[in-house]
């Protein structure tokens, strides 16, 4: 068999173009983006798609009648028979070979040919299996090739744009998530804004300033936070933060924000811009030292008021800010304004509650036989105020009554309810003296009758003076669901004054017959009453808290009550989720006979 005969019997096809099915009427065949042919094992054209006939001007009469080589001009036919068929048999495919087709009138049509050698069962042939081979060919004109390459380029650009858009969305979400975490990390506005500045630098800017206005104190200077990617520049930036609002002219970006603009963007800041933006030579020098290449200023609003201004700057070596950056910062600034406003409202409510609470917690009276010290420490976690309270008063018979309690809740309502309940207990205990259990029962009933909606724990204790030469006093108390009192003896022994369940909380069972406990206390003995904020932590059990408190009281007999209370509160300076109230009472030693 000659090389030409082998070519006719083996037939090539197109690996880099869509493969044609055996029937030209199939949709995938007809919709192919190039002209397709199928040759039998003798090289006869047995199928072609419509695009082939439209491009060449040939008719379907060639099917089954004409060989592939009959459609080529003389030079292309010789190249096919002398070289290309051998390569096809050896490699199983041809890629983008330029050949000339002959049209009906003998005109020549240059085409790029891709060919694939196939066998029975539609499996690609390998070298040496040419006798039973057929072929598929994909033909592409120069115009087709140009459009094909343009389509590939468009597809590549679209893929790149989609990838860039996806990366952009991911970057934006990461920025907002980090900003949200920074703003939520503290109840202190200045701390939260400082952490936000650290998020923005160097993620989106080389340095930034955040000015926050406090509408609760109009006319006062704005609070500010600053961050710079170069620690050595921090001092200069802090100085600029102090001077900029005072020396900003009406041509500055900060002035644009002050007059109502939501954003102001300068992609390239010139020296003239800097000179026009300030009336201070020192500020101008600081601008130059800090390197101002591109600037974006965004106003932060909440409830219709301007809350803050975010000033972000990129140095001259960094690409300038874009409209995408502006959109990101507008979103971030909106969140920032709402967070700042909420924090300040919450802080004002906290301050009001704290003022109310301190007004209700009066100083202890002076007695001849007792030393009394009290302390109140508000919570730090959540900046909340609770219903913790203490009280001390003298009854008509000369007995001293001490009380401590905790109204449930951590807001203004809890503080107000605490004041009402404390007043009821104080009034009943003073006007109609009775035992601690009787006083708590009547106070609980009065609160129910007066519609004081309060659920509270309390310990009410009375020091009953006795006509004894050794100075001892009888302590009588009743406990309404409160942590148990503790006693430090004059010798230093520390103990809980009661164990087991306490009586129900106030507000749960006004008709309950409450129990009483008694113990004799001697000169030098110390009673400690406290609220649960002293022993409760999220990471420990109540029993562990009680055990730690017992340990902390060791040696308390050798120090003053002030030192003892300071010691106990010193271990709870930060991280408190609840208020702490303390009331310490010590029996004084007898004076000279």
C-alpha cells in the first residue's frame, strides 16, 4: 500500500476542536464553531456540517463521492500525501496545519486543519493501525481563527475579572469582619476606635486618623485615635492629630466633611493641596514628614448626626485610593457611627445608674462598739450597673443592723428597684424594730403590696448589745437566698457562718416563715457580708469561689478593715461581669476599765 493509500485508509481528525459525531444532523455537530469533516478509511468524505458547505461553496453531492485529497490544491495534496499522513499515523493527530481548499470555481480557500485519527468504536488509533482507521477533521478559516482567538481572549478576561471580583469581595468581607471585631472588643469608645485604626493600617492605608465627636458635650474637642505603619512616625502623627482640626482651612478635605459631604477623595495630593489645606507651617511640615500621596476622608453618621470622621492616607509609593475603597469605607463608617453612638448612650446610662446607686448607698453610722467599712465596685464587663446594695442603721433599742443584698438585673430599672427595696427594709427595721427574719418577711410583703417588682437576695443581721464585761455581742441574722456571711475570729480562724440552703429570695414567697441564726462575736472578731460578684466567675464554680474567698481572708484579723476590703477587691479589678458590694464589721476591743 502506498503512503497515499494509507492516508485514505487511516484518516485524521481534530483534537483541539470539538469532535464531530458520525451524523451531520446531530445538534453538537451542526453547532460546532468551525467546519467539520469525517473521512472513512479510504479517505472519502462521508459527513460534513453546514458550516463547511457555507464556507467552501461545495454541495452535499461530495458526500460518499469525493476524497479529502480531491478537495485540496496540488501543493496541499502533495504535502498531505508526502508528509502529513505519515505524521498522522505516527502521532495520531495533526495540529493547525495550513492547507488550501478548492472551491466549486477553482478558487482557493486557506484553512487551518486539525485532524484526529480514529478507529472502530470511536477509539483513537495508534501508530501501526492505519488499515482500519478513519479520521475527523476540523477546518478553520483565517477569519474563524481570529474570532476564535478573540473569543478565547474575552473568556480569559472574563475569568480574570470574575477572579478579581471574587478576591475583592473576600477582601472586603475580611476588612468588615476585622473592623466589627475591633469595634466590639471594648465598651470604651477610645479603645474601640484605637483598635479600628490598627485594623485599617496597613490593611487599607499607610496611616489614619479617626476623629469622634461627642454630642453629649458640644463644643468640646473631638476624641481621636491614630495609627501609622511605621512606629517611628507615631509621635509626628499624634502631633498632627492635635493640630489638624484647629488649623484646617475651608479648602481641606476635613472641611468638606464638616460642611456635609459624606466622602472626599483625592487620588493624588499635590504640594499645593497641602498648602491650601492648612494655615499652619507646622502642620504642613508634618504632612511632608508623614508622606501624603492619596487621601480618603469618610464621614460616619448615626441617627442623622455626624459621629466621626475617618481620614485615611496612602503614601506616594502606594497605589491611590479608588472608588471601590470609597465604597468599602462608607459601609465601614456607617457601622462605626452606630457602634460609637450606642457605646456612648450606654455609657451615659451606666453613669446615670452609677450616680443613682452611689446616692442610695449611704455612709455607715458611727457606733461606740463597732468598726464598719463598706465598698462598692461596679462591673467592668459590659459596663453595666446592677442592683447590689448595703445598708447600716441603728434601731431604737441601740442595736446595729447591717444588710447586704442584690436585686436581679443590670440596668437602671435594677438600680431603681434596689433603692425602693432598700428603703422598705430600712424603714420597717427602724420604725418597728423586730428580729431580722421578721423584718425581711414584712419587707417582702410590703414590696408585694406596693407593687415593687423586685427579685432579690439579702442578708439582714443585727448586733444585739449585751451587758457583759468581756464586750461580746450576739449576732442574729436571716438569709434570703444570699451567699453566706463569713467570720474571721480575733485569733484568725476563718469560717462560713451557715451551710446548707438559704431561705427563698425576696419576691418569691412573701408568706414564707423565715429562719434565723445566731452566733456570739467577741472583740476583734470580723463579720464579712458580700455580694455574689466577689465569688462568681464564668470560669469557676460557686464553691471554688467560696474556697478562694476563705483563703483570701486568711490573716484578715491582723489588718484593718479598709486594708481587708482593698485586698479582696484588688483581686477583682478587671474582668468583672457583676458588681461587688462589701460590708465588713469588727467588734472593737473594750476600752480601759
